[in-house]
């Protein structure tokens, strides 16, 4: 009879479930590898921004060197701030206070560029130093023993 509904047998169901599990593991592996690369690049550029930011902070202001290093610092900071929005596993997949700091960082960077273009040097300095201090404090909290990131990196990848 053509109207009979046939359910798959047990072997077909097991085979289908195994395919789904295999695909899920592959997807999860690619996702974790992608996020691992994102986390590592985020950390690397944050560290680079910390180093070149300190160079600019303590060097003579207004020189070509200061401007060049400053633009690299801004680019690194933009990457660090934006990439943070793809790093949510550390807080059970939801955004946290650090993401609010990322928004403040982006606004501060844009405001600082506008301020220096209009020659508001004190505002520019205030915003840049504040952003640098934010980076420094975030780095301290991120890499403290027992921190979420340190625990996550050690448990997942080492």
C-alpha cells in the first residue's frame, strides 16, 4: 500500500546520528580553532599596542615618529576592541563588561583623532592616555592568575 509511513530502522538512525555527531565535531573543531586564532591575535596585538603605546607615551610629542607610531597604535587598538566582540566563550557566550570597555575604546579613539585634527591637544592627550590606561588595566585583569582567560587557555589549549 502506498499510504503506509515507513520509519527508518535502528541501523539507519544510528548511521544518521553518527553523521550528525561527526559534522558537529568538525564544525566545533573549526569554530574553536577560529576562536583560538582570534584570541591569540587579540592578545598579540594588545601586547604590541601596550609596547608601542608606552613608547609613544614617553616620547617627544608632535614628531613624525610620534604620529606614525600613534597611527599603528590606533590600528592595533581598533583591532583589539573589535575582535573582543568575537571572544565571548570566556563568559558563557554572552557579552561582559569588557565589551563595554571596547565600545568606550572605539569612541575614545575616534574622539581623539577628531580632537587632534582640530588641534585640541589636551583633549587628545587625555583621551589617548585614558585609552592606554584602560588597555593596561584590562591586560592586568586578563592575565592575573585564576583569571577567566588564563583558565580558559590552560584548560582548552594546553
